[in-house]
C-alpha cells in the first residue's frame, strides 16, 4: 500500500475534525463575542462549509477503505469514518443551534 493510499484512510478524521473545529470556534466566536454579529445566514454558511469538509474527508477515506488490503489500514479507515460521522453530527447541531437560538438570548 502506498503512502498516498494510507493517508486517504486518515482523511475523514482530519477533514471532519477540521470542519468541526472551524465551525465550533468561529461560530461560537461570532455569537459569544458580539451577539448581534452572528447572523443566521452566516451560521448556515459556516455549517455548510463544515459539512462539506467532513463529506470530502468521508469520500476520500471511503476510497482508502476500498483500496486497503491490510487489517490495520481497514481499521483506521473505519474508525476515521466513524469519527467523521460524529464530527458531522456536531457541526449539524452547532448549525441548528445557531439558526434556532437568537444571538442575544443569553
């Protein structure tokens, strides 16, 4: 297995985590620092960007899983996909909260 195929197995974990981190940090920064700054359309765009990053990682990791031959790389790809699903769920919840809860509610 090539180094490229091995890194494909990790891509869902990396990109999903990156999408979650950016959505979580930037979204909470927009709402917490200045409650009038976090507009719902901004939160929706930010959430979509995070979900797109997670989906791109999942597609790449799925390709790595299909090409994997060793049990360790198959395990890594499966765990990476599971982590990506958890990250995507967190991004969806952050986005939903940004849309439902008014910015100055706290």
